[in-house]
C-alpha cells in the first residue's frame, strides 16, 4: 500500500516545520511539500499531487478558504483538512461550502492528527467536537434571528453573494473609505485578518478593487435600503 502524500500549508514556520517532523515520523505518511501561503499551496498541489492538504485558515496572499476553493476546482479528488488555532466559524462554514473534508485545532495531539488524516484519506469527514459545538451555536443564533430580521444589522435577503456577517461589516467600512488599519481598529481585528476578509470579499463579489466593491455593494443593496 502506497504512502499517504501530504502537503502542509502554514505561514508560521515553526508550525510548518513541527508538523513536517511529526508526520515524517509516520511510515504511512510522506510529506511532499511545504507551502507558506495559499497561493503556494495551490501551485504545489498542481505540481506534487498530494492526497491530503493540511491547510492553515489564516495566511497571507491567499487564505485557506480561497486556496481550498481553487484547489478543489483544479482537482476535486484532493482532500483538505483545515487547521486553525482559533474558532472562526465564518471561515469554517465557508471552507466547508468549497469542499473541505474536515477541521482540526492546531493544538491536537500528533496521534489524533495522524488518525484524522487516515480517516479523511479513506473517505471520511472530520470536524472536532469543539468546532462542531461552535458551528451549532452559530447556526442556532442565525435561526433565532428569523428570516425577516437582520444579522449584524444587515438584511439577509440583500446578501446574494454569500458574504459572512463579518465580511459585510468589513465591506461597509471599506465603502466608507477607511484604510485597512482603521478597519482593523474599528472591528478589533488584526490588519492581516482584515486583508484576508477583503480578499474574500473581492472574490465573492467578482471585483478587483475597493471602488468596484463599494459600487457593487450599493447597487445590489447589500447594506440595506
């Protein structure tokens, strides 16, 4: 039986090397490439043809959600496990919608990580109990609001592009002309996270810059009447 070929994508070199060392100790696993951002992950998938990708959710240039979407479009047979050090439910749901097979917290024990890789490789899905609990809380919160109510102040019916509540908040600040640093301070986010949100917004709206994004949001009524 051939080894499971794994690609690891993470912008933190310490985590990247740690995962590389841990997985290379397993006889049944072969680490074929290490990517430091989502764009490299997409390119390396095409080059090295891994069976499994361990994908960090929050990376520069292209985040884990965007990379998952591109990889799945290029080759739906590649299986993707999202690794995250925090509970970003919006990102989790978005990556699931693009075909990710599972999610694990980075604090997982190495033995459980290996077991998770084997589960996904054999056709299973993988969501940690912590992540499942957070997702259920999010779903219940949305359901309790009701279809006629608003989510984070924005009408659900006016959001045909699948923007998350946080993405709509970022888009609103962006449309007001705020810089990334100002948006980050206003929403208590890091500037890198804001850049990731903006990248996702551009992708979902199919626009190339802030002006196009703001115009489209206003034309489509994403901010409400």
